C-alpha cells in the first residue's frame, strides 16, 4: 500500500516535471496534470494540496541529489584543481539526469512563496559555498589566479546549468564527456599554455 | 503624431519586459499589461494584436542590439584572443542593458509560434556563429586548445547569459568590469600559468 502510494507520487512528480518543462510551470493547471497522469483531479489533490507543493517537491528532490553527489567530493582530500574538476563533472551529471526539472532548479524556484523561497535560496547558497570554498582554497594555494570566488563560482555554475538546454541524450557526447570538457575549459581556459 | 505613437509603443514594450520578467510571460494577461501602462485594453490592442506580438518585438529588438554591438568587433582585425575577449565584454554589456528582457532572449523565445520561432532560432544561430568562428580561428592558429568550437561557444555564451540573474545595478561591479573578468576567466582559465 505504501509502496503503491510512493510510486504513484513519484509518477506524478515525473509527469509534472515533463509537463512544466514543455509548457512552463505557470501554464500548467492541476487538471492538465491529472489528465497527463491519467488520474482524477480529486486523486491528484489527495497527493498534493496545490500546484506549488509539486514545484516544491521537485525542487527539493533536485537540491538533495546535487548535495548528495557533490558534497563527498568537496569534502574529500583531492588536490584542489582536480577537486574542482570532479565537482564540475558531478554537477553536470546531476543536471543532465534531472534535465526535465532543470528550469525549476535554475530559475522557476523563484516563484515559490515564502518561507519556501528563502529555504530554497539557503539550500542553493550552501551548495554554491562548496564551489566558493574550493576556489578560495586554490587562490590561497597560489594555484588559481586571484579571482573573486563568488564571481567565479557563479560563472562556473551558470556555464554548467545551461547544458540542459542543448544536451541531447541521443547525441555523441555522454554527460561525463561533457563534464570533463567543461571542467578542463573552465579551469585551464581556452588559451594554450603548453 | 508618429513620434508619440513610437514612444507609446516603446513605453508598452518596456513595461511588458518588466512585467514579464517579474511574473513570467505566461502569467501576464493583456489586461494586466494595459493596467501597468495606464491605458485601456482597446488602446493596447491597437498597438499589438496579441500578446505574442509583444514577445516578438522585444526578442527582435534584443537580437538587433546584440548583432549591432558584437558584429563590428567580430569583423575587425583584432588579434584572435583579444577579439574573443572584446566580444565577451560587448555581449555582457548588451545582456545587462537589456536585463529585463533577458528571460525572453535566453529561454522564453522558445514559446514563439512558427514561423517566428524558426526565424528567431536562425538569428541566434547567426549570432553564435561569430563566436564559433573566432574560436575555430584561434584553434587553427594553435593559440587555443583543440576544443570543439560549437561546444565552447555555447559554454561561453551560457556563462555570460546568466549574469542578468545576479547583476545588481547598485552593486560594486560595472557591466564592463564584469565583462573583463569573464573574458579573462573564460579565455585564460582559473589556473595560474605565470
């Protein structure tokens, strides 16, 4: 019984992420969503009291996935440059496996009402802090240029977040290859030094 | 008479960009927009037959601004690395002076109906081509690493496009300083080589 309920809920979340990514969160009504899942509206409301609860569940699920995947790397004792590269590769991997939800965790989370909006902003900030810290450490070790860590963390994450817009699962590059190339490009730059 | 009509139209476009950026294109109705501008709905309809016409006008205006600003640099005889850097600085400048319209030229243009959507996709492609060309030239000159020019052009533009989300006009950095830092970071990377 619990299992069925969990899987029904997951099924709704998946269908919602797909529908939101195709039509935009604001355009999708609870009735459209019930129809897409193939259930009655009343059954949908038994899982989620209002549409925003679905947005919130999807956003939280992704935040958790990003944190669970990147945090062990950030807290490992890898060499600073390789650590940043591995964090970039992991971030791309999480982005692309949650790509239907990417509009939500990149921009649409901003339409959450309070206190959820602030809670989510804090989760993002905690996550970005792992990137700021590794960059600051690289600057301290004289390994990276003396760049502002907040600015460069935002630049790196922006470049990574946008991959969901052009990634094609049937394309030539795997998420891992995309991550590797971005990691090299963002840490070593374009200009040849060898 | 023509002047007044032009300026009324521009006023509508500005108010629309602001309202769309605050509430999302899909959530704003023609009535909300007329109210924000302080005119009757019927007067709004005399300028724009439907809401999508406004989206289209804003998108085209921005595409024109990007092209007019970046194209002279792309076709100059600057050294390849400096050319790419100047193009990056110019792109950031255009992004930030049109930042209210940024959701439109980055993602929301995708909701345009055909044939506008394809026309706009072509304009974007022509624009991106200037970045692909300068990167390909740098690779050919053995100045840049042997990186795929399509991939790196997309990465650079993604990093630049996202600046509108965190730029604060009252903050410490000017658009030009942001552009300079991004230009250095994206061409030379983070890692010290001196």
